C-alpha cells in the first residue's frame, strides 16, 4: 500500500511531499527468490461549481485507471534487507470532460448564455526496468521504495465544441465557435526516482 501521504502527515522533512508512483495498491506473489507483481489504481472525480449567479457554471468529470504487471528477482543483503530488480509492463487510460456556461456577445439583445464543452482522453502503454530496496520490520510487515525507468507511448486526444450559440453570433464569429479535434502521439523515456514509501503486509 502506498503510504507516502500517510507518512507525510506525521513527519516533516522541510519541504513539500512529492509522489511519482500512481499505484495505490499492489500485490506480489513470491516464488522462492522472485515474485510476480501487480499494481493498480482507479480514481473518479465529478464537480459541479458556480461561485455566484453572475459567474459561469462549470461541470467537470473524469476517471483514470493505471495497471502495472511485472516480474522481479530478489537478492538478500541481510536477514532484514533485500534488493529487488525486474521488468514491468504498464497501461494507463484516462478521460475527462468539462461543460461551462458563460455569457457571450452583446448588442441589441445583450449577452447570451453559450456552452463550451471540452473533452480529453489519454492512453499510454510501455514498460521498463525497476529496482528497489525493502526492509523487513517484522515477519509480517515491511517497507520498501523503488525506482523505475519506463519507455512510454501515448495517444492524447482532445475535442472542443460549443452549444446554444445563436446563429447570428456564430456567423459573426466563425473561428471562435468552430469544433476542434486534436490528436498527439508521444513517445518518451522517463526515470522515476524512489520518492514513495510502500508498506507491505505479508500473508
């Protein structure tokens, strides 16, 4: 279990707490001096906000799913400490959307309410080597930290469109109210330092 946030509530190290590991829960099946590993995280958000009647109303929602599957070898440095190393394969899928009502235009009829709808999605796949250190506090409890180096391929898609736009305003501002679709393909190599602390429960 990723305990970085929990630890930071009780210990101050003179700065902000940073995390680069999205996997809240993990499972390892130990086989002699190796292990099969799985990490997973799933999150949702949904907000509906309006500060006051004169301000735009906004709706935001989205989800994110992270999955990691890997295999690691283990080398004991002492009865309490061991070093592990291996390879991971990862998959990330996320999506979000927002809907904002705002006033636009003027003239004879005065400002009118128009609606902007934006959506985005991301799918990333990749993997790479991992390494880490684990300290066995007791027979059933341990703590660990690990570093990762992943090569990732991502597809990012975004869409923006408008609704409830009067025809006369749309004709006067054709470029503003055009529907826009973008797709970006990205390949990058990332090194993740061991910033997170995980608590291990053995059973």
